């Protein structure tokens, strides 16, 4: 079962809960808007279903409301920022705003953001850059219960460690590539578990390291108290990419990497290394745009493969989902909605 809620109504309800958890009104509204945008974009894994975890993290002291970034180092085109365990929907935006300003000034900016609470959908930050005509590249690590197995391994050793690349395409819609290095996002397994669905082969291993189609193995403890794990995409290639995200988003930013036994803490800390480039200052703007559009045209000339919609570029599925859900509302399954209501109830006591 599920219910359909208009985006504006859902955003108001979520903002109220975030406010009850201690955030000032402006912060609550910004966090809620970001979460609802993830739902609108078709990424329910990073949407309002995260609210119960955020509430738990606040109550445990692992998430600090009304906290922004602290500047650790500022050399102009190089920024080192501490998220101070603030909402990632706040600290991530602040980091990008500073990085965008510097990239326009210097032509390039590298931003190291550490100790931010869950940043959410990383594509949101790439969209900020491409809206200003800038290219951005993001490497992110996750400090939380490890849910992804290394290639050849039999248990979770790191997080879903996303990578994101945003490229403006002139007057056309931008290219926004945003993906977890796991075969599928952890949050999508939570959604599937709440809906009572099974998942395809190759996504998961159970707590004994065996293949399984049950998403619950990475959502709730199994009979022995252990969890299963997600697999990386592309076997060893995804594993290599995940490790790169851990080294760059975690080790290089100063936020740290995961190398300890799992605990049951609800906070999710992210580190993000972002590189922002201004094609205008690079001196390649004209040829860049011409070549980018020519390549897109070339790709779209490919005949559709059997039983497919044809060629879709990164960012198109999200834009299609937004158009549909803005008009028709956002479907929330009953289990997720019950969890959100339970989180709200915790704050009333």
C-alpha cells in the first residue's frame, strides 16, 4: 500500500518535523526542500524516507542542527571546510556556493568538505554548478555502518561511496552523472524492503556471503545479528571506483576512512572532494560547447536497441520523473510513512 502526496504538502510536513528536531525555520525548509526534490527526481532512496534516521541521529547527538561549515583553509582556489556534523543539505550547499564563487574568480576551485552529515543526492550539487555554466566532479565517502562488500569479499567494508560529474551543455539540458559505486543505493534497498519486494540477482549477498534477492539483509539484522552487503557495480571496476572515493572523499579531505567494526549509530557522515572548472576561464568555452553538442547529436543518432526507449543521457530520467511527480504527486509507501510518523512522535515526548 502507498499514498500519493502533493510535493508542496509533503515539503511542509517534513519541514515541520525537522523544525521539531531543533532546526531553525530556514534550515528546516531547506533540508525539506532538498529531500522532496530527491523524491521528485525519482530517487526515493535519498528523499523523505531519510527523516527517521535524521531524527535518530539528532537525538543521539551525531547530527548538529543549525550548524554550517567552518573554514579550515582558504588559499583562494583551494578550500578545506569542516561540516561540523551539520545537515549535509546545508553544508553541501554552502561548500558549493563558496566553490562556485572561487571557480568564477580563479577559473578553478578544489573544495575538500569533511565531517558533513548525510549530503543526500550528490547530483543536487552538480546541478548548482552546471546552472552557472561550470563543470564539477565529486568524490564522496560514507562513514556509517559499512554496507558494501569489496570485490572478492564476503561482508560489508565500506559505504555506497557515490561519484558525480556535472557538465553544462550550452542551451541544452546539462549532463549530470550521479551514481553510487554499489550496484544499487542502500536507500533503494530500504524502499524495496518496506514495499515487500525482492531485488534482481547480483545486487546482494546475505550475512553468510551467499547471493540473495532479499533486500532486508542490508536493512535489518539477520538471525545471527549480522547484516548482508551490497555488491559493487561492474565487479572489480566499481570496487576500484569505491576505493578511490574513500581515499579522495575520506582520507584526502581529512574526514577519515572507515576501518573499524560496525556500530548501531544512526549518524551518516560524508566527506566530499569537489573540483569545479570554468570553461570560460580555461579558454575552451566555444570549442567545448560545440564539441559537446556534436557528441550528444552523434549519440542520439544511434538506433534504439530492441525493447528500449533508445538512448537516454544522464540527467534525463530525473527530469522526466520531476515533470511527472510535480504534476501527479509523490507516492510514499505505508511502511515509510509509518516510520516518518513514528519519528515525529519521538520528538513530541
